[in-house]
């Protein structure tokens, strides 16, 4: 317990677990306990001194607007995320912020989610690795993180009430691992519970989630803070494992908590534990030295992250990079060229310290003549004069750079999209401009996947920059003229059509319930399982050079242990320096449960000079082969394929290994089937012995064909079929109970 506990009154304790204001926890002045400042957000510090809100509606102090997670997630670069976290830590501390509310590591279940710009990926390993790096960087600068939103908060529709109905295996393999990795690897100051229910129970009072999983299994030692307004019952929340309710409810929650303790409905020890966690974390992240942030350096970092996160999707006949000195006039078209779309709407929205626009940046980067046309209205209204001018400018130029994307009102915290299309006015512009000049390069600014079917195959190149922060305009120029290459790879599949998305038939749910019917088949796991073509696969991205892979080696030192060492050599066989994201996927050949053909189990971003080679090494541990089964993480003996390559659909080398691990023992129980009894190491002999005494009925258990027909029958039912009740005094259930006891005593453990 925290040493202050003994000096605090019950009322003071009840107040300490309830917010002190919109952005602060409570203090206890007489004991020198300070209140802490908690504020957003993952891509920039949103410090409000006056009017407070959690939707980015009111002003905040200027701060660096870094690329959003949809961008930085495409960098596949934990080191870069750590640098971003560190810069955020310096700015947060300079603005007296103790806890910065991020990172957001929810999985992108559907591209329609309004907050996908705030999340990294459709894959839990990539999300967790990047989230943990962000937390390490931030907390190394003395500011606490708040990994969010725990858990299964994958849509905005009805987000404060909806129940995410998710089976445990899907939670464990898809929606929890990113949080688990951040908690285990980076020890975040706080975990923010989400608004929604999980299988009917609000996250804020979900004991299984907040105590059994987070505390008992993951050994989490920070505190759980609610999302703002996510607590419906402060007493039930404390009992389940929530520690701090935000924002303040005035005296309402403290009074309820105090009364609950006094009336014996809430254990004082539970309250003391929550207070202890809060005070220990705030001691750990108390204001240290403040350093004036080097905002120019942070702006340069934002620019570098934007470049490393941009995904070059097409580059027909190598039109990119452009020659900065020769080659004729360049037309820069599109409202976003001068009015950049660089961040998302909602709680993460901040006031940037400065804002680059692409027109100025392109003009400064080349001696070629630049012409500019707005092309479309941001409100989506058709304007023929703008369209005509854009076509004229395009016709007169030798190359066009066309800036398109989603306007602010198309995606945001608080609501989801209903389709993947770019605004009609932009698609019409693209058609007209590309007809006028096929040498058109499209640069996209959007927080979530958009359909590219009207652009793919028509534009000469497509560069996806996502919402790339305040330096996006300069980053675009850097890449267009080849100062640097786009370093990103897709962290989310771009499907050919929305209807192909696995969540499509269960989105966004209705009547307060959303069923995660696709189970673990999220993102590329679905498209690969269903062998569905996609526009651009998970992990895809082009650069300005090319890489060759060779010498894949997979070593399994002990086949009875689920471990393997993987090596592959990569060479830059192009003319320019560049980065490659080496990806490693593992697939089980004949799994006992439905599993995707391959899952990302390792990645490394490397940068090589032309002609340079490097050997990349991965260590695969048990979790790399495991699925979540009846007894937890389970590896079944058999063959596994280890594949490495550029993206999930371009795996250039693979090897198959055999693991002879012990077969998992499925625990027997009164409803266990004949098949489960016969495959149990002890139960099979007990079952056979019982049937042997029945004579001919036992034959069903000896003949493989017969076994296939009866193996899914519960043993109790099978006994009922084969035993003459007149001769057998015990009921089938009593017989099975005795057999279970025999197995238990024979194996000396629970069955
Ligand atoms: C919002 C968001 C959360 C944010 C919090 C404080 O509703 O869900 O991400 O950190 O409230 O603004």
C-alpha cells in the first residue's frame, strides 16, 4: 500500500479515485499529494488551459502535429515511433502534462471505423510493437502513457453502449495482444478502458478484463483510467479493477463510493488498492526537469516520419521520382495541396506549431515551372470553373501532381463512414485530369483506406500519405523529387470492394450488439483464408530501389520445443539507397482449429545502400506457433511453414519445419465426446476398458470408420445407446463421473 493510505480519510480516498476536473486527477493538499494532468493525445499534446472538451472542439496550446497512427503504423519502424514518443514526452512535460492519452492500439476490424486514423494496423503484432515503442519513448521523458482503448473498441457507432460480442479465442489472438505487448514490454503508466461492453459487460466494470487478464495474467502494475465518461457505476467499476474515473463527476461518485464502503458493499481494501496504484504512478511520473522543446527539430522529425510512413502503391514506368531541374512544367492540382489535410477530428485534434503546404514545398524544391489549380471544393460541391481550370492546367503541363483525399467531415471520432469512396467531386476531377494528362501522380491524404478502383491503372502513380502531420507538404516534395523514397508499407489491406471486408456482414451491429462473426479472420487473415484478390495486400509498398532475398535458413534446435531461429539475407540490387521491411509469416499446415494460412510473426525495417547485403535474424518462440485453445496458448505437433518476403502476398522464400511438441491434452469433463476420451492420454484406456466389458458394443471403438461416426457423440449419450439400462444400475452420467474420477486419480491432476 502507498504510505499515504494510513493518513487519508475515507472521503479523501473516495475522491482520489474520481477525477478532480476535466483533465486533472485530485490532490490532497494537507498531505502534499498533487493532482496530475492527463490529456490527449497520440499524435500531439492537446493542452487546454481554458474551455475543456474531449472532442477537440475548443482551443489548445500549439504543439507539434505528428503523423497520425494510420501513417506511423505504415512506417513499420519501432525506432521511429520511439523517437516520436520521446518528442511528445518533451512537449508534454513542457506543458505540465503528466499522462499523455495514447497510444491507440485498437485493431482495424473494418476500414469504415471513424477512428482508424488513430490506430496502427489490422495486425496485432505490428500494433503492439509500435505501441510499445511509442510508450517507451514517451515514458523515458518522464511522462506516463495511457494505452487505449481497452478493449474491443473497433467502431464509433454506438461506442458508449454497444456490446462487442467476441469469442475468447478471437479476443486473445486479435484484440488483446497489442495491449498485452505494450503492458508486458513497456509498462505503461495507465491503461484506458474503453466505452463499450465486451460480451455484455462494460469494459469499465469488466472484472475478467481488468483483473483476471490485465492484473492476474499480465501482471500489470499501473492504474486503469476510464475513457472520459465511460463509467456507469463507480462502485462496480472499482470492484472490477478500474482505478480512476475521468473526468470529474463533482462529488457524485465519491459520495457513492464512500457510502458503499460504509455499508459494506465495497471492500475498503479495494479502494485502498486503487488509491495506491494512482499515487504510485503519479509518484513515478512526477514533474521532473522541463526542457523547452526544440520545435524545429520536432517539425523535422514529423517530416521524416511522414516520409517513412508514406506508401507508394503504383509507379508506372518509374515516373517517380521526378527530375527537379528538367522535364517541363509541373501542374499541382487539388485543394489539399494548399490546404493540407494532416490530422483527424476529435480528441486527438491539436493546434500545430506550423503547417507546411505542398505548393510552397514543391515550388521550393524544383526549378521547373509550377502551375496551380484548386480543382475541387472541400465542401464537395461541384464547381465547373474549378474543374475546367484544372483541366487546362493539366493539359499545359508535362506532369501533374494531383492531391486528393478525405475531407474532415468524412471521417472522425464519434462516427463511422458508410463507404470507401473518395468524394464524387474529386473522382470527377481525377477522371478529367488523367484524361487530359496521363502523367498524373495522385497523392492521397486520408485517415483510413479508400477505394482506389477509379484511380488504379489510370493514374501514373499513387502515393498514399494517410494523415501525415504538419510537415506533410514538405514530405510530399521530398519524395516527389527523390530526396528520399517513400518508406511505408501497408499496415491495413486495401480491398477491391467494401463488401469483401470480413466485418461487412456484422457491421456496425444493431440493437446495441455487434457480433465479431469473422472471429480471428481479420484483415489479411480473411483475404488469405478466402483466397480473395485485393487491390493492395497487407505489407505492400514500393520504393525507389529493389531488393533481392537469399539464403533463407530455419533452424529448429529441439523439435520437441516450439522454438526456431530464422535467417534471410537481403541485398539492395537497385541504384539508390532504400529501406525494405522484411516480413516473416508463420502458417500451420493442418491446424486443429481454423487458422489463417499465414500470420505475421516478425518484421524488421532495414536500410541498405546500393549493393549492400544484410542478414536479418528472427527468433520464433512458442507464441509464434500457438493458437488460443481450451487450455490457453496451444501448440499442436505438426508441420509449420516459415515464409519471408516483401508483403503478405509476395513471400519470396519459405521453408517447412516439423514440431514434435507434446500433443495438447484437452481436459475431460462430463460432456466430453467419445473422440475426446479416445484421444486423452489416460481417458482412452479407461473408456476402452469400460466398453470392453460390454462385448460387441466395444467394436464401435476399435474400427476407425466407426470411430469417425461416433467420435462427436458425448460419452454419456454413447453409453446410453449401448448399455441396457436393466443390466446397468448406474445412469450414464454416474458412469462417466466414475470414469472421470478414475482418470483424475490415474493422472494425479485435474482432468
Ligand atoms: C475521448 C476518447 C479518448 C480520449 C478521451 C479524452 O472520448 O475516446 O481517446 O483520450 O476521450 O479526450
